[in-house]
């Protein structure tokens, strides 16, 4: 019985630990995705402003 409880605790600790790692990876990926999209939109706006003459 003790072996079963110990095994269950180890299994749960492993699963919960890996879930937090995956959560961290997805949070970092989401931040990078948002930064890339904002940067890409800013680049497009900059290029359009330069092509159309910018401020005169």
C-alpha cells in the first residue's frame, strides 16, 4: 500500500511539474507572437509612410 501511495505521489508531482513547464513555454510563445505581430504591423505602417511621401 505504501508503494502505491508513493508511486501515486511521484506520478502526480511529475505530471504537475510538466504542466507548469508547458504553461511557461506557451506563455513565452504567446508573448513572442504578440511582439512579432506588433513589430510586423509597425514595419508595414513605416514602409507605407515612406512610400507615400511621409510628412511634407
